[in-house]
C-alpha cells in the first residue's frame, strides 16, 4: 500500500534481459508501494523474449514507469544506464525476477530518514525457488554476511536485490569501471570506505535463485578470477576516491 506519510522520493532501478517469465510479479510488487512522485526506471538489454513489449504495456497504464534501452550490452552497463536516468532521492536496485515484500520501501525509507549519515542500506532476503517456495529463510545467514570494507572486498556480502542508496552517491558510483565484477560490490565498497553501509535483518525480498540469475556469474568463477576481480576492485575504489577528492 502507498505510504502517504513518506517525504523522500524513490527511484527503483531495474535492469532487464529476457525476464518475461517472472517480471510481472516483480513489477506489481514494486508499483503497489510507490507514490505518485516516485519512479520505476527500467533499462532493457535488448530482450528478445517479449520482455520489452510487456514493459511497454505496463508503461501505457502507469506513468511512473520510465523505459530505456541499454546503449551497450551487459549487466554492468545496463544497471549503470538505469541509475543514470534516476531522478529521485533514494535509489533502490531491483532484480527482474524477485518479489518485494509489501513493507520494503516504507521500511528502508524510514531508516534513511532516521539516519541521515547512512548512504547504503542492504536488507536481508528470503531465498526462494522459481515458484517462490522458501529455500533459505535468511540470505545473510546463508552467506554469513559481515559488515566492513575489508571483509566484503574478500567475500562480498553486498547484494543488489536488497540494496538501496542515497542519490548523492551517484556522482561517485558512475561510471561503473569495466574491471569491477559486479555493480553491487562496487557501490557497497565505495560507501563502506566511509563506514556508511548498514545491513538490516529484515527479509524484505523474495529472492529467486535459478539458472537465469545474472548474479550467479561472479560466485561460480574460479578462485584466481575472483582474486583478480577483487584486486582490480580495490584499485578502482582508490582511484575513484582520488578523482572524487580532486574534483570536489
């Protein structure tokens, strides 16, 4: 239900690719929580299964939906394109195949309102199968989530499906470097260098795990590849910090 007391505006950023099978459930679960001043930004990576046409039908009936095509290809640039077009104060990242709990937006925005120094909030998730049957009650317990920059550089707990951040962080996030393995790790590391990331135990997303998940790519790569990604991620974070200090 719409939270009529909320003052901060919300942009939900979703990157899509051939997600027609499940995306309507996710769209409905998000739109039911958004106010008239909020927006759902969707960047599509040249889907060929009817996803784009489905999104256009939704947009016809809801002006809060804003559609864009990824000018390049790949999940990194697709997410970047969605974030780039966001215009509101709090940015939520969204997978195309999950389902949000009804209280997700209100819970996260309330925390941002109460904690003005916090830049990133990451909620817990319920891991479910294709039919939304629970497999693990807590993603954080399953992954043994830990806070802090160094633990997450070595083994990232930052999960985009549960992530929201303040729009002011965009100027540091964008563009997302090519050598960074995943966008959520990049966002989390940048904010955690300033100790402004908060993990919360509330399971606010039903997180589908299946063969189509793009987020599986980083976790199934070789140890050597993961080491190189983390080394490059650290270098890119330090580089972006220097650039940001120089230009600010």
